[in-house]
C-alpha cells in the first residue's frame, strides 16, 4: 500500500533526523569546540544548503514527479553523518553543512509532495499531510531517547553512524512507493506567492529553531540538568505532536483551518512563556506540551493550507512551506548565537516567544481575505482562501 510505504519512509527519516538534531548543538559545543556564534553560523549554512536544493527540486518535481529526488537527498544525508564524527575543522563543517548535510533537508518536502502525487487530490491526498506529519512526530517521540541511549553507550561517533544507517533505511523504503504518474505541468497560482503567509511560517520556525539552539544550553548550563534530559524534553514534545497531529486528520471540514492554525501560534507563544519562568524540569516538561501542540498544528495544517492554496503546484507549495521553515533556521542561526552570548538564555527564549507572536500577526493579516483569483463557482471558503469541493475533505 503506497501510504504505508510513505509513512515508513517519513518515520525512518524522522528517527534519523531527531537522533542527530537533538544533540547536534551539544556535538558542536562539546566535540567540535564551537562557540555559540559558530554554532549559529553552522546552523545558518545548513539552511542555505537546504533552501537552495529544495527550491530546485520542488520545481523539478512539478514538471517531472519522481522518487529519485527524495532518495538522492536522503542518501546524501546518510553519507554526511557517516563522515561527521571524523571532522573537527570549522571550515569543513561549514562545507558539509552547505552540501551533503544541508541538502538532506529537502527530503521532507519531497516525501510530502510525492504523497500528494501518488495518492491524488481526493480525500486520501488531502489527509496525507497531517497523517504523514504524525509519522514525523512519532519519530521525534522515540528518536531523541534512542539517540540518548546510543550516546550514553557509544558517544557521538556511534550516534552519527547509527543515524546514517537509519537514513539509508529510509532511502530504501522510498523504493517501495509506486512511481508517480505524469502530470499536467503546473502553472503558477493566480495570486502568486503568498508573501505574508510565507513570512508567518518563517517567523514561526525562526522561533522554533532559535529555541532549539537555546533550550539545550539553557537546560544544561543554566538549570544544570543532565544532557539526557534534553532528549526527554524533545520526546515529550514529539509524543504530544503525534496525538495533536492525528487529531488534525479527523477535524471536520467545516472547521476554519485559519482559526486552527492561529491557535497553533498561540500555543507556541504560551510554551515560551512557561519556559522562561521555569526553574526545574517539571515546568519545562509542561511547556513542551504546549510546544508540541503548536508545532503539530502549524507544521501539519500549514502544509495542507499551502498545498490547497497553490494547487495544483504540489511540489512548489510543499517546498515553499518547507523553505519558509528552513529560512527560519537560516535567520535564527546567527541571531541565536549572538543573543545567547549577549543577553543570556532566558532572554533569548523570551525573544523567541515574541517572534512567534509576530508570526501569528502576519498569518492573521495574510489569511484575512481570499487570494486573488479564487472563490469562484464550485469552491468553498475555508480558513481565508478557497478550496475546490473535491479537495475539501
């Protein structure tokens, strides 16, 4: 069954991604000896590689859908993490981030675009985004704990090598997905690129990625918790994401997607408010519940929102959303490093909350009225833009 193969591929990709990215900041600080600013630069270069290859592959997919794109970038990540433990030079780390490691970020939108192409524009295709996003969240529920186990037994080298093996398994699983059929070349959407909506997604993920850099350092340096507690926090967040994302898949079509997504921004702002007042692990865990709900809503409902808005350009829509999130990584990297060094961990996390709130404002304005050229016969307004009735499930 195509969906099961796609679910397994996303699950394995997420496990590998969560294993390394839960501890990549600590790897940079403790093993490579990078300063917070260097870690921020490194994260930004990761983003440049992902955005560049993702933009090109998204348009290539719309013109000629294929599994090859996803397989290629996942294999690139596998090779990169296999080599990473051998590298300590900052310049080499930057080069790898821009190439073999950075391009693996394009795998996520490629798998979601492949799902929409293989499953079609009906109910199955429409609901593929939240269901596959639940696989990603499920991976993040267990991946950090698996990473913590490997890290405690074999150190960072075995952590990276294990993740490389899981990346390889994900690439092989994609081969079980049927080849997508030929499609009519997608034309640009009548309203063009939804600038404010794209900005809102970028701001949300800027807050998420910046907090992802600051939180491990805050927990281990300021609150003096063990490194393994970082994995626990990320796993709690991901477990909540699984439940919230599955819940999104059964939300009736009459519910406004716009209101749901705005609620996601609100949950994320609450997470930062709880975290900055935390002094022990209990409040941090509670904050991760809010974080998980916010990420689930914006991450899953947001992909579907963009796919529906820019249909039939599935590759372009999914890549635009993914690149907006990766742009958040690009913006957050250097800024987080500077903020941590100059204003400390708590203030940095507070600024992340403000950034998420600004993202909510941008989404409110960008989704306030239907996009130009939509809303004609046979469509129903949901969440601030028009959907075809056949795709409103």
